C-alpha cells in the first residue's frame, strides 16, 4: 500500500508542475499585460517602467524559474490591478464558490445514485426508460442554457427566485440546481451501468440460487462491487467543482472563484489567473489522489497491480 500511495503522490506532483508550466506559457503568449493595463496610448517610458516593476522585461526562462520558485512557497505574486497578494484574492472567493458547489455535489450524489440503482433494478420498465430519458436531457443541455431557462421560468415568469446576486441564501438556489442537474444525470447513467454489469455476474446468480433473498443480494453483493466505478465519477465531480462553477457564477453574478477567473483573464492579471489555476489544479489532483487511494482500498487488485508494476 505504501508503494501504491508514493507512486500516486509522485504523479500528483508532476501533474501540478505540468499545470504550472502550461499556465505560465499560455498566459505569456496571450498578450502583453502592460499594453492592456496601461493602454496603447501610454507613454513608452511608463510602459517600460510597468514591465520592469513586474519583471516582464526579463527573459521567459528567468520569469519561469522565479514563478516556480515562489509558487513552491505559496507566493503567487501580487495582482497587477490592486497590488494585493493574488492568493489572498482567490481564497476570499473560495467560500462563495463552495457555498454553491458543495450543495450541488450533494444534489448530484443524492439524486443520481438512487435514480441509477432504481433504474438498474427495474431494467426495461417505464421507470427505467423515463430515468434515462431525463438523464440524457440533463447532461446534454449546456449549463448556461439551463441557467437561462431556470432564470426565465423561476425569476422572470413566476418571480419566485432572484435572477442573480448573492445577498441571501435564496440567491444560491438557481446556481445550485444548475450545477447539480447535469451531475445528477451523469451519476444516474454511470450508476445504472455499473449496477447492470454487476447484476450480470455469475456470483450474483450463484447467491440467488443459494436462496439468498434478492434485497440481501443487492445490498451485500451488488452495491459494494458497483461502488468501485462509481467512486471514479464521484472523484471527478469533486475535482471539477471549482472549474465547473465558472460559467454558472458568471451567469448568476455569483462572487466566487469562477467569476474572478473570468475577470482576471479579461484584464490579463497574470498573477491572479495563475493562482486560480493552481488552486483548481491542486483541488483536482487531490480529488484524483483520494480516488486512487480509495480504489486501492476498495479493490486490492488495483493496489497489487500498481505495486507489481513499480
């Protein structure tokens, strides 16, 4: 188990380093932040002074080494807009993002898994077909389209809920439903597929042939084995919580990390963008690492294969 965990930790570290490098290169190639912030009409001396103050006149390799060195200590620089530490600006927005993403995750799991299990246990019935039809509609509709539809119905037409803002818990209802709908649909389909695959295994038929009651077969044999692939999709959803909120926060004017990312990209605020990408990358890598470790705990075959490969 130790070898398995170490290998996953090394892979997680390399992934974060790759994200740091990718973010640095893409942001440097996207344009000169000095021209955007100072404007093209600014005097050349002022633009040159801005570049020198932010280290933009140095060779790229020097900027990259300095960026990586500072990032390893948690220093992502200061915002080019207001001069505050970039990581502070990001962490201020994290609670607002979690306020809609965590309830949305609970919605995905609380609706998707029971719906998938029910559909699998009632295969080819009207309930199964209805569940799958609703799930297909749920995950094929883009989040911004669903958001606009919900606003049109519940905010504009009925007037039950506010269309945007974050002044009260009621303002979070539409963003939560928007974020949770697609995830619940995907979870239902994955859970149904996993359950159907397990229910077709010989040991399920053997348990039934021995006289074990069907509820006990499902609870003791089917559900634990179907949990292994389900853990993967849950881990993916946890990892994509922050990244998936970008569009929804923009549509509903929710003051979270996603909206900050859109603003920072538009303003070429490199330090803030890099800090956000690192927070998202660290979150996703941590979620994937937890899934890998859970896999090794749930299925010793995975742990053994990894140890044998190393």
